[in-house]
């Protein structure tokens, strides 16, 4: 069988629990299938284009092909005082924006993944984390089975932060709004998966 494994770049380090889970899934899939890897960068972050694809090819040698999802807006990193202000502004925008939008793919991503699936003739897709899988556009492709490794549901992470005594009241207010949006959106998207497994 031929499989497309979708994973966020942020879960590719073997020095984290998330990265170790990604690696074990990738290795297990490669044991019984012809495996291609599609990496999904975070929106608004650099994607280490100067290191791609060599850096990932060295860490995922069992992958037949490695692709990087295009269409993700990247921002150059800033340093110094301006860099600190820029990072603070990004954090503020993240807290205030509609968090459910992080699940929505842009048109170029949907087109890229549809063309990739048509060209490579995959038998099924395995998606690591719901936001990255959804943002890749794979859940918008009809007729191809998608297996979701949801792992930690974002709702549980938000609930934990809201219940924490160390979280400021204003942040809790913003997180509660995010929780409502994320719960609604993730429940909608989970129904598109053919098979799902969870860690929480």
C-alpha cells in the first residue's frame, strides 16, 4: 500500500514526547507501506527553507518522498527590542484572533494536496494532529480514507490552562472564547475522519 503521512513540523523533534510519537508512527507505517511524508509548517512562522529537504531527509530516511506544504505565510524572525515587541504583538494577535481559523486550509493548500494525491495515487492518509491534518486540506479530499492521530485534543489543553490558578483572569476570558470555537470546529472536523485514535 502507498501512504501519505501528514505531520506538523513542530512535532518532528525526537527530543520531545510529541516528536517521539511522530517518529514511531512514521517508522511503523514505513514497515508495511510505501510512505511519503507531508510536513505542515505553522502559519506565521519560518519553515527553515534553507534546511529543507536535507534536514528532514536525514531524520526520516525511510520516507520515499518528503513534501513541504506551500501556501503558509511565513514571517522573518526579528531580534533586539523590535523583535521583543514583534513577538509580543504576535502573541496578542494569537490570543485575540478566532482560534478555529487555525484549522482551516487556504485554497493553495487544498489544491496542492488534491494534486499530490491524484498524482501519487495514495491508498490512505494518516494525519498527525487534527489541526495540521485539517490545515493541509486532506480532509477536503473526497474518496480517500483519512486516519487521524488526534493525540492531545486542543480542548483539553485549553481546559487545563483555564482551570490553572496561575492563568491570569484576562487570559482565562480569552481562552474560554477559544475553547468554545475550537470545540465546535474540532467536533465538525472529527466526523470527516474514517478512523480516529486519541491520547486524551
